C-alpha cells in the first residue's frame, strides 16, 4: 500500500436521512453542495456511500466539525423536508462499512 502524503488525512462521517420521499444521491449531494458554498467545506467533501437513507461523507480531518454541522443543518432536499442525523465518525471508511453493513446493500456507490 502506498504511503500517504503529509496532510492527506480524512474523516468519514456516517449519517442517516429521514425523509418522506427517498432521494437520489445526486439530489442530496446537490443540496449539500449548495449549503456548503462560501464555507471552508466548499468543494472539499465527497459522498462515498449513499443508499436507502444511509450515507458516508468523506471530509478533510480538519473540517470534521464543520461537516457535522452542515449535515445537521440540511433540512430540505428537492423542496421536500428531511432530517439528517450523524451516527459516527471514523478515520477509515472500512470501520464504518463494517459497522453499518446491514444498511448497505447491493449497488453501493463509491468514489
């Protein structure tokens, strides 16, 4: 495995989305990106998993708290109300995938 460059540290944040209607990954990402404009998070995160109301957000380790605040503040996607709840933060995506494997089924979207 190649050695990571200095400063390439990430945090992975598991979250759930409670909504009346299911959202596509692209719709959720679009809303999150719009909310992040003008903040340190702008263009610095990725949704690595988004399926069945469960997701994992990848952010630079120094922006973890801002990312949690942003997720918690998101309350509308495609003009429909939602509630986002963060579950756990980890330094590796494997930890979260193992812990929440029952929420992740076929067709996982990864980057």
